């Protein structure tokens, strides 16, 4: 198998190469590239690899610029320390999307996924992902209210209807979608963006960390200084407080 690694951190690139060669000793690492400029030049004058491992954040910008500059047909496994690029990654020839720090077992699963996907099946899966993206974008054209969200679940992407979302919760720089089964998925939106895209009859921006579905409000308790405390279903690990300035609007939303 011929592989190219695009990674601007030398130690990270060396560690990834070591793991790949441990997992697949017959692999040829064709190149280790550290920037958009270097990658565009290399792909413009060399044979395409069978697989690319590509970090999203490079020293001179986002690696997505590489795929805008030059046509690359090789499948890609993206790596990043951030999770907000999952949807954009699947617009390219993405087989998988791995969050740093990379784990050997996750790299193995990604390689096995690539190996299991024969070229025709790979093309079919990528086309299905692109169709799903187009369907989602089309469903929102001319309408600010989102009806569904795409999330990464294991090795695949699934859609979740807005009506199945209990709440969105910001947590350590990540926005999580929590459905009514209590499952949590990272989404590629900020709470500010979601506030403008959700049905305000169904969802309420409770505070800077929470947008809640009316069906997920289990109990409301008076709190200090005119504030309100929410109990959610499914339960949240955090206590969610509504400020006194929002309390009246929240009660009106609940039709209390």
C-alpha cells in the first residue's frame, strides 16, 4: 500500500508513520508533507498514493485548500485536534475522520475500513455522503429552520431529525447534540448559529451553554435572585440556570 502523510508537526508525523508501518509493514510511505504549498507541489508532479493521512490544520492554513488547488482522487483519512470539520472533511474523498491524540486501534480501524472498501464501493459510499450533504443543504434552502443534523457515529455518518434532539449543550469548546435516548454527538455548529436555525416554538436558548427542546424540560425550580433551575430529560451532568432577565421569556415560551 502506498501512503502519503500530510502533517506539519514532525513528531506527530513520525509517530503516525511508525504506527502505520507496525500495522502494515509492507506499506510504502511515499512522502511526508508539512504544508499546503509543499503538498500541492508534490501532488502536481508525483504518482497518486493509494491512501492519504491528512491533518486539517497545517502551518500555512487549512489542508482543504490542497483539494481546491489540485484534483486528488486518492481516499483520505483526516486527522485533527478539533471536531468541527467533520462535515467539510466528508465533502472530500474522506474514508474516515480521526481526532487527536491518535490511537493505534483507531488508526487500525480506519485502515481496515479503507481496505474493506473496494474502489467501486468506496466511490458509491462517497457519492452517498455527497448526496446526503446536498439533501441536507437543499432542505434548508429558503428556510432558516433546520429539520435534520448530520453527525458522525462510529465509522459512519447518520442523520438526526430536529424533533429527536432533546438539547444542544456547549462543553469544553464542543457543541454536543443530545437526543432523547441520551446519546451525545458533536455537531459542526456554535450555539449562536443553532439559535438562528432552530424553530423557536420548539427550542429555547436557556443560557450560553444550552439550547433546549420544550419536550426535554422535566422540571423548573425557582432559584436565587429571580433565576430558574432546569431539570432535563434525559438528565444533564451540568446544572442549567436561566438568568432573571430570561426567566419571563422562558415562562412565556413554556406557556406557564
